[in-house]
C-alpha cells in the first residue's frame, strides 16, 4: 500500500499543475473576449434599468463567493483587481494551490522531510502573490506619476468652457495608460446613468491613492458649494508635485539603509553557497541532519525578520 502513495501523489500533482496551467492559459486567451462580451451585454439592453446597466459596466470584480467574508481573501481580491482587472480570484487561488502541491510533492521526494517540504511549498505558493503585489505597486506608481499632468489637462478643459463630464471623456481619450482606463470606466458609468459622485467615489476606491482622493474630494465639495474648479485642480496638482519631490528626496536619503539591509540579508546565503562549493562535507551538515535543517530554518526566519524591520525603519510615508 505504501508503494502506491508516491504514484498517487505524482498523479494528483500533475493533474493540479495541468489544471492551474489551463486556467492561466484560458485567462490570457479570453481576456479580450470577456471585455467585448461585457461591453456588448451593456449596450444590447437599452430598456434595462439604470441599476442593472451600471452593474454590467462597472469593473468586474472577481467575486470569491462565500470566501469573500474572509478579510484576507477580500484583500487579495482587491489587490488582484488593481493589478490585473480581468483576473479571477478563484483561478488565482487554484494556481497557488497547484504550485503548492507540485512543490510539496517534488520536495518531499527529494528531501524526504515533510516539514521542510511544507515550508518550501508554502514559499513557492507565495510567489504569485509577490508578483501580483509588485504589479500593483508599479501600476499605483504609474497612476501617481500621471495624475498631476491629468489634473492640469482637466483644468485647461474646464477653462475652455467644457463641462466636467466632457472633461472625463477627453481624459479617457487623451491620457496615457493606465489612468485613461480608469477615466474611461468612470465615463462609461456616467453615460449609463450613474451619478457623478458615485462614479468618482468608485474610481477613487479602485485606485486607492491619497493624491487621487484629494482630487475626488475637491470635485465633490465644489459640486456642493460652487467655485472655480480649474483653480482648485491647479493647486492640487502643484501640491501633488511637491509631495512627489519630497518622496523622492526621502527615498534618496534612505537608500543607504535599504541597500545595507539587502547586503546583510544576502551575505549569509552567499557565504553558505561558497562554503558548500569549497567544502561540501563541512557545510553539508546543515542540509543532511535534522538539527542542521532546524538551525537553517531559524536563521532564514531571523534574516527575513531583520529585512522586514529594516524596511519598516527606512520607509517614511509623506
């Protein structure tokens, strides 16, 4: 019976890996088709109510179902939505599960250590999350960098005598990506009958930027109290540019501390690799004994903890 365990685990691993790969391939191949289907479904119902139409054109958040009540899953869904708007939480979790299972089985077959294989599989399954977080961070930086020019552009549109809705349409057509996509979604919602305030609030929720929240708040206040919105947008644009300059200055000042943290984290791993290459019997004790593996795991955990605290110390929010 024990001889059947390994083939069964390998078969399950291959099946999960094929399933995860198929989900990813399906997502990459059908992304444009889903966008077209979504837009056609919104435009083919002229007699539909405003609420139903708004739901059809609003950005499609991959609903995790019953898991949506879990805070961690809800946060993952929001992060995935901001990094890859057409992605699905179910497919992403299936991909992570396939990677975890495949890595665990392969590591267990090589090392014959369940605990070590479990840790390796958990680290491998977390790699897609790191990729999504990095993608989201890059997209958020691009949005922040594009926002001052976008506000100046909208200010000039308003000075020319156009309305705010026309300004949103022109921003969706003229601005670079990814900011143009967000204004396009907002303008589509507005065209289908959703209130201007709700469109701007939803866009602010999708972007999750303090600078963009200033912009939305200024518009909402101006719509209630009146005033020269173009002048307000110009002031906000100048303030955002000053904050960005200050952020770059702080980043330059803390570069030495961050670089030191990276060196201190990589140095033990490099030295261990060199020691293993020069004297495998001496350094291999950490890999061939349970005590060595335990000490190695503790060392890696302490290194990651030190890197986390160094990052916290050198991160200054402006």
